[in-house]
C-alpha cells in the first residue's frame, strides 16, 4: 500500500509511466462538449470568463477546457471537457440569464446592466426599446466586456433581442 500523493510506477515497468493517487486518473478520457448532468451540448468558454464568474477559490480551476451549459433546468453552469468537474449556479458570483430567464431582475446584458425588467419599463414608458442601439454604441466605443462579464463568455445581443421580442409580445397580450 502506498501513501497518498506518493507517485507510483504503473504499467509493465518498461514505459516508466508515473501516476499520483491524488490526481484523478482520467485514463484515455476524451474531451467532450456534452454536459455530464443533462447531456446538452455546451459552448466553449475562455478561462478568463470562468475565473471572473466563479465564487470559489480559483485553485479549484484545472488546466482544462471548460464549457458553458445553457440548459435552463440544469444546475450545472460550467463543466470541464473531460467531464470530471462541474460548477453549479450556487458557485457563481452572478445569476445566469440562461438559467434564470423568467426572473425579470436577472441581467441579460452584463456590461450595461439591462434586465427584462428594465427593458419592459422602457417599453412601457416610451413604446420602444433603445437597448440594442445602446449596446451597439457601447461595443463601438470599446465599453463592452462580454468575454469577461457575461457568463456565456460571448456577446449578449442575441439574448437581448429575444428578451425585447418576448417583452413586446407580453405587453401586446396584456393590452
């Protein structure tokens, strides 16, 4: 019996492969973009996004590719490509729009602080939304940081457009 963290030679003795019992033995693990919890296809995210969003010690972040799970009812937000590590909603600094899309106070634009509630208020007050124009102006001015501030690690405009349409429909239905 060996002590934990004592490297042990494995194999036939000729190949000199060394393993440590402290590191997970991933064997021939294949990188996948499928969430280990819900099996949905994840979107690759840069480590800067992951590090900015996590509310846990960054010592927990491994040198591995990470993916973003968009599935609303899945508690996993980020997972490693080898499927050995996940980070849940409870481990993040921010609410995640894709996980909380029915929450009117969740940010849909993390750089300029737009939410379904703020978009709805503007639509009710003025009859139109300027949010997309405002975000595009911010992007052109170099004020956007979606790769860091948005949990999905990319531009929010697609999400914002969907919210604007959804809120416009809700207002029309209520009228």
